[in-house]
C-alpha cells in the first residue's frame, strides 16, 4: 500500500510513480538535470523546501545532483537494498515522498555527498529579486 494517497490527485501519474512507488525517471529526461537558475527546489507532493540552487552541480549522471540539503531536517535517509544494490534512499522528511538516493562520490571540496534526485519529485521556484 503506497503512502501517498492524499497526494494522488495532486500529482501526475509520472510524479506519483517516483514519489510513492519509488520509481526512477530515465537519465537525461528530467527538466532540472541541466537547470542552474538561482532559487530553491521543493517537494512536488507536500511543498517542503528540500534543496537550494547554490548546492546544485552537474554530476554527469543524467539526474539533478546536489552536494547538500537545504536543511538537515528536510530529508530522511533509508537503507535500500533493492535491485541487488546497497544504496541509501532519500525521502522527504515531511510526507515521505521518495526523492532519489545519496552517494559518497560528490564533490570532495564540498561535503563529498551526491544527492541524486529525480526532477519529477521536485518543483523549482526562482529566487525573488526585489
Ligand atoms: Fe514532501
């Protein structure tokens, strides 16, 4: 039983598949993979702020990558041994939406972390300029 029923009407089938059925978008398919405008990225389901544009980088893998979270409380990590691999799942701490995985091959001069996140799990909002 998926945990995201309250978000089912809000999300497209593609977004729901990622967030609550733990799908993965095809590499190089996501709209935020090569997106580097200033702003922040929010959970597509519940709207919690997850990542900031100043920690985003091009990992070359085909998915958006960040070397840190917007706030250490924004996400939770869960051990994931599916598909015969040992990985660490990243989920929204508020609604539980699956976002992607975190790996230890991120930029060494930063945190060394690579948060590999599906574009379909995110909503970008640009910085306000005033
Ligand atoms: Fe959420």
